[in-house]
C-alpha cells in the first residue's frame, strides 16, 4: 500500500525502526516515554517498534529509573551482542583488522605487517593484501568464537578513490600505491570464506576516520568538520551532516607549488610531496639528516622528533639510560638538530597553508587532525600548524574554525570502517541484508584471482 508521498507501509516501518535504533545507540539507555519526543513518534508507534526490536533481540532492558509519582520506567538499550562488525585499515605499514560488537567493544584484533623495503608499490601487491585480509578476518572470528552468521558486514578503509560498478562492486583507484581500478570487493568475495549475504563497505581511509571522530571522538557536537588523515601521505574528509557519511577529498594532491617537488602520484608540487611523512623524511635526508637505516616510517619519524627535540626524545637514548653515577651531574641534553627543526617548521607551514585552503573552501566548525604521523607530531606541532593556518586563511572563517587533534588514537580508521556496516544496518531498520547478487568474473581477472587464492 502506498501513501500520498509514494512511501509504502513497509517504508514507514523501516523509518520508524531506524529512528528508534539511532536514538538508542547515541543517547541510550532511554525509556519508552522519552523515546517518543526524541524520535517524534507517537506512543503507539514506539510501543510497536520496541516490541518488534525486543522480540528480535536487537533491543534489551537496561534497568529502570524512578518516575515522578508513578511506577519506575524501564530503560532500553541496543543489545551489544546481537551483532558484530569487522573494521579494516589498509595502512602504510600494516593491515589492521578488528572485530567489534554493536557497542564498539573490541572482541578481537590482528595486525599483519606490510613489507617496508623495496619499491613502495611492492608492499601493496593486490594478491598479498587480499590474502592478509582473508587470513585476518578468519583469525578474528575464530579468536572471538563468533559465527560468521552474526556478522553485519566488513568495513574497509583504503588509500585511494573508491567507485562502485554493477560488475565489480567497490573498485579502488589508488594511484599513489599502484592500484589502477582494483576490483577489491570482487576479490574479497572470491577469497574470503564468509556467507554471500555479508556486505563489504569499502571507503577512503580519511572518510572512515571522519566517521569515527564525528560519532565518538573530537567531532561530537560539531555541525560540520573536516577530518585530516596525516600519515605517509595526507588526505581529508569533509562532513556536513554529523550522522551522515562524509565526502573524501584528495587534499594531498592540491598543488601548493607550481613545478615543485615530484609527488608519488607522478605530478609536481602536490601538498603530499611536502607535508606527508614520507616526503618529510626524504626532505630531512636531502638536507643532511640521518634517518635510521632500514627503519620504517614510524620509527624514522620518531628519530627525527628525538633529534629536533632532544629534551623529550632523549629518554630513548642508550647513552642516558638509567640514573647518573653517584656524585655526578646528569648530562646536558644534546643540542637540537637545526636541520630537523627547519624541515619540521617548513612542513608545518605547508600543512597550515593546506588547512587554510580547507577553511576557505568549506568553512568548517572544526578541523580534526588524525593519522599515525599527526598523532606522533602531536600538540607541539599542532600549535605551529594552527598559527600558519590562521595566517593563510581569510580572517572571518579562520577565526571561527577550531583546529584540534583527533581523540580516538591510531585505531580511528579501523573504528570508522567498522561503523560503515552499522550505518547501513540502521538505515535498513535493523534488518539483515538478503543474499548479495553474484557478480560474474570477467576472464581477464582469472590470473589475478589465482594469485590471491594460492
């Protein structure tokens, strides 16, 4: 039956269930009485929806609260163990895979390192990445003892642009890692032992970071924000609806210097060629710095910070381990490495100018800086970046935008990826998806599939 708006009774029931589930998820536990005004639904609709959700095991009682002059009111909440999600971060140095329940409690995790030697694209060999995901997904489900039938979906954060096609599902264009139209969803469906109805949600890693920070981190309460992912490269996501999906931006490939340094994407003068951690370390080396030989980027950045700020980084110096001998004064800290300091300050200026562009374009309420490199550089670096951003931005939007570090730590991309299936689950009113349609594999993918599954 269709109403005047074209919506069916089934549509209305789904929307009512969605409203109740979202409200309980973000503001629960709540009573039936308070759910009405919070969702805009009548008491009768609330009773019907809650009865359905309780019968299905999605909602459960969570104690009671006294009421003025009446019986105590029963509180309701989302049942944490009624489903689970997997979040995946395909990062610069590792693949991180986590299993969460509906309350985002971590049930299991595994990290699979990516090679850090040889050509950069070698560590992102498609067959290797898919095998790591296949084995990691099986491991977290086995470790937690969770049957795959309880899985609401697998969310994956990737470096690159994601588009969806009827033939292949999610396809990743990762120019900086050598992925040219990689049919990642198809490859995972062929390689991973999960029921065919389990959905895969694949999005840019900056977008999953923004999702997590807006829902549970430094973005809570903001109407609009830009989440910045600062790692080996740089990316961003603009969010204009606190509960809706953001929009990934290839911010790192904004041109900041005409005919400038060659970026790993192949173009010249990109922001990423100056402000990404990989480029930062290269510039330090070119200027005479000495990153540890054979170290991965995270270790090398730690060494650079220790060189620039020896009073803080010297604790790891073996020459100063343990207390000084009795009767001797503690040794003076080494002098700061002027080259490291200069490169860091220049990087802060490039990042500040890049943030100013985001401020002028989108006028967000907040800018949230995350990613492993952003968190390593931390509050000391953020002050300098903020000062440069305010200097380069227009005064009015620049003065109204708060710039802060994300609060969810290095797991933010993984948490946000795990939220992607939950967003769809709520949008469907808490109904599990039906069997996903099969996607016939074109002949040209046979060799690639064979490499993945062997």
